[in-house]
């Protein structure tokens, strides 16, 4: 043990710690003091400076202890002074603490009272919680019962306002809603136990997993299963799977709902019949009644179909009768008014080869020029095929046209009727499909049967005395355009009607075209009143008829170029197979071909084949053999051949070959000019008459030159033929002797007579100008078309120059080494060419 020595307050030195041999009792009593002393010593030794001084022995413990004691005394006195100063405040604090203790004691007593009260309330709360749970369960049960009972009652109970609307209310949207609600209630109360049995059977089948039965089910079984499942869910939700018909409320309400249902059927029938009667009133807007009074309440018609099929059939029959009579009366009146607007463009005398007697007045031998009106000119009639043309876009207002004294070709009247018919058909087709649903197609056919029969009857009556081929062809094109229009509207109910219209038009067109062919085939100069050199009226009528037909046929060609005329830049017949054979070819070729027996192809009274008689490619059937369109094109080709033969027969009436040639040139040129004016500028029929014109021009050139230069032409032709047969080249010929030159010394060539050549030279030099003037006069007098005449004049003069050039070439070749003296009388080709240019400048 360590012994610390220190000085007491008296200055003596005492023992600070005891050794290991101290007694046990003194150690136990001194433990607190020892611990306090140990702590103080530890604190003292914690100071490094003191510890260092203590270790070095420089620290005086006695003085240090005195210093410490002095400091403690000072602190004690300061504390006593501070306590003396704050004594009053400490007394006040003591009083406050006592008051606080009293308050806290009262609060403790209060809280203890509250605790006692709360202990009593907790029991009440537990009781209320148990009661609340019980009431919650009862409320949920009552709510579930209320929901199911409410659904059940709503489905069988009839509110007073619903019965009032059904019995006495106006037929409007509210009435429709009430009828729909009554029908739902009626269907609900009639759900019987058989539905539940079906449901049970279905569940048993599912539990047994009968695979064979599942494979045998069809679509109808699937629909039945879905319906059973729906009914089962409905019963489970509304009546706890109890069939309503088995409940007392359901049995009671069945009678009341049946009475309301019968009342709704009666009122619906009365409403529809009253509206149907309005359709037959004059000046009634049928479409407005259909939309606002019928289609708006189409659900009522469905209600009749399900609740009273006999009443539904009665309503449907009354509508069919009323609407059928209304449409029949409207179209009959409209057609009667349009009949007064028909301009009657053509009659039975409007033929290509018209008998001259038909053009003369009854009491006169003079030709009445007013009867020579050309019924084959198309003009603006083709505009009826243009849907964008304002003149044919809207139907004719008959009363306005009658008041203004207008007249129209029949195809315009036909288009107006068909436009109204298609619009009425489209509206009615859509209406009956929406109003009568699946029975709409049958109703449409019954409604329009009389109207369509009326239109067909009137068309047939018109065609019986119709001789206007252009009108018939235009109506055929309109029929096919109308068919495409209705297909675009997705209304196919008029396809059979369009077929019947085509069956009427094609045979009549065949008869009219056959009449044109017969008129041309049987015509002769006597019937036609003779034929002079000028263009004959037959050629003009043929050209007008053919160009009109080709323009109409081309009008239907899809993608055909050409602007207003319709023939455009393509071949005039090039679009005909596409427009007539493909687009217009329908299953009526038997009707068209039935009328073809009146014309036998290839038999023409022993007539000669026409010049360049080629069947036009545009008129060659290439699309469907045997179709009506192809037969029409074949007949038009035959008409072209017969026209060429007729022109040749008329040309044979002229006494000379030259006049015959002039006649054919004038007629071929007239036909080509009309083709060009009508914008039929190419095609085989054009090429056929162009070949005729070209061949006849060549013949006329030869005939005209033979009148003034026959000797020179004969000399040139004979000499060139002889030289060609001898096979001698350009080595040279000796006049009156043999061949000059060593290569052809053995060749014997007939000598050219110099006297003959000299006479030809002098004759040409003296008369060539006068002969050219004579040719010019003849050409101007022969050809009515000035441009055609000038072309022929140039061709004649050019051929004359060629003949004279060949004549000079023969002279140079015969007298190659020494030209004879008469060569100085040869007229220079430059002089002749200058003379020809004078006439060319005059052109």
C-alpha cells in the first residue's frame, strides 16, 4: 500500500492512508471517506504540473493545503452572502411549490373520478358495438332483399303513366319507349319453369363432360345455350332463380300486360294506316313522310312483327298497295307529260338510201327540200351521255317545258324517266330495308312491279314505231350507265329491269339497222333520182349515220381520249369493241340476232365488190363472239360495204370512165370530210374510203392527162416497156441502126423513129400551156370541194411533169452522142415547174 502524508489544519502531519495491516472495523467505517479521498487524490494527480512537482519533491503540501483551505473558506462566505440576499425569493418559491402540490392533489382526485366513470362507460361502448354489428348485418340483408325485390317489381309492375301513354298518349318517341318497356315486361312475366329445366339440363351436361354431345351441337344450339344462360342470370339477379310465371305477382300481371300489349298493337296499326293513307294524297312529299313519320318509329313495326304477325302482314300489304299506286300514278302522269315533248327526230322514211319519190310532194313532181332533213346528224344529242353536262344532268321539268314550248329527242325523255325511276328506287330500297328489315326485298319488288311494267310498256309502244337508230343506241348506252350507277349505289334490285329494257332496245336497233342496210342494198339510180357528178345525198347520210354511231359507241369507252366529240385522238372504232361489245354486251344477243334474218350477208343483187372493200378493224368483233354489240358492229361494217357498192352502181350510170371516177371521188371526199368534221379522224372505215379516194384520184389523173397528152404518154409507156424487155442499159441507142459501143454490139434493138419523136416534141411545145389551163378548168368544174380539187390539180400537174421528164430522159438516152435538131424545141422542166407553181400559188 502507498502511504500519503499531509498536514492538518494545526500544521501536524497525519497519515492519509492505512497499510494492509489495519483492522477490519475501522476499514468498514472509513470506506466512504476513503473513497472520497481516493477520488480527490485521483483528481489531484490528474493535473500534470502538480504530478510533476510532486514527483520532483518541489511541492509543499502544507502550504498548498492552506491555500486550498483559504479558497474554500472564501467560497463558503460567498455562498452564504448569496443565500442571504435571495432568502425572500426562496420563501416565495416554497409557497408556490406548496400551492402547486395542493392543485396537483385536487387534479389527482378528479382524474381518479374520471377513471372510475370511464370504467363504467367502456362496458356501455362494448354493448353498443355489439348492437351496431347486429344492425349492420340486418341493414345489408334488407338492402340485398330490396335490390332483388326492386328489380323484380320494376320488371312486372306497370306504372300509371306508362299505361296512360299506351292507352291515350300521342304516338311519339315516348310512346315507342313505353311500348318497348311493355314488351320487356310481357316477355319477363312469361318466363316459365321450362327455362329453369333447360338450365338444369345444361348444367348436368357440363358436369358429365359429355364430349360426344358437345361435338353434335350446331350454331342453333349455341344460340339456345347463350339464351338459357342469359335467362338464368336474369332470374338469379331478380327473382332468386324463381320463374316469374310461378309467382303470384307474375300471374296477376300477365293479364294486365296482355291488355296493354293488345292496345299498343291496335294504336300502332291505326297510326301506320293513317300515315299510309297520306301517301296517296296529291302533292304529298312522300320522302318526308317516310323519314319523319315512318322510319322514326320503325321499332313499332318490329314490335308488330313479334307481337302480332297478322297485323304486321296487313300493315305491310297496305303500304305496298299505297306506295305502289302512288308511284304508278306519278310516273304515269310524268310520262304522259313527257310524251307531249317528243320531237320525233326520225320516221320510217329516214333511210340512208331514201327513195326519191318519198321526197316529192303529193301533187308536184318537184323535190321538197324540207323533207331532206338529215336525221342522222348527232349534234349535241350525245351530251345525254355526259353526266357533267348541265343540260342532261337534271331531269326535265315537264310543266315548265310545256309552258315554254320545248321539244326534246326521245333519249332525253328516256333519261329523265330513268333518272326519276332510279332515284325513287334508291330511296324506296333503302326505306323498305330499314323499315321492313328482312322482308324489304320482297316488298320492294311488289311496290315497283306496276311502275316498272308501266315504263316497259311505254318504251315498247314507242319502239314499235321508232326508226331513230341513234336514239335507240343512246338509250342502250344510258341503260348500261344506269346499271353502273345503281351498282355504285349498291342497289341491285333493278338489274332484271335493265335486262328487260335491253331486251327491248337491241332487237329494235337490229331492225332499224337492217332497214338501213336493205335501203342501201336495194337502191339504184332510178329510185334515187339519178346521179350527177356532184356528191350524192346517200354518201352524206351514210357518213352522218356512221360517224354518229361510232361517236356514241366511243362514248362508252373508258379512258378514251377526246374531248367534246367523244372520238378524240384514238381510232373512231377503236373504242367500239370496248365500249359496245364489252360494256354494252349483255345477254340479249339472241334478241338482236333474231332480227338478223332479214339481211343476208354477201348477197347483193350481183353487185361488184367495192374498191378496197376491207372490213374495218374497228367494226370487227374482238371481245365476245355472238354478243349484241359485236353483231351491231358487224352490221355497221356490212353497211359500209353496201354503201361502197351502191356508190359504184351509181357511178356505173355515167357514160364515161372519167365521169364515173369524178363521181366516186366527190362522194368519197364528202364522206371523209364529214368523218373529219365529226372527229372520226382514223380507223378502218376511214381508211377504206381513203383507199377508194386515192385509187380513183390516180385513175382521174391518168384520164385527164390522156385528153391532151395521150400520144406522148403512150410513146413513153411503150418505149419504156420495150426497153425493159430488151434488157439494154444506158449504153446508148443508135437511131435507125444498132447499138453503139463494143459491150452491146450483138444486141438488136428496135430503132426509135426520129420523126415520131420530133412530132411529139413540137406538139407538146405548142399546146402544153393550153392543155394545163383546160385541166385546171375541168378540175374546178368537176369537184365541188375546192380543196379536194386543188389537191387533184397538183397531182395531175405533178404527174404531167413526171411523164415529160421521162420523155426527155428517153431522148437523151437514144441520142446520147449527137442530139437531133428538134431538141431545141424541148420545153425546159424549169419552165413547166414555174407554170405549175402559179396554180399552186393560186391555191
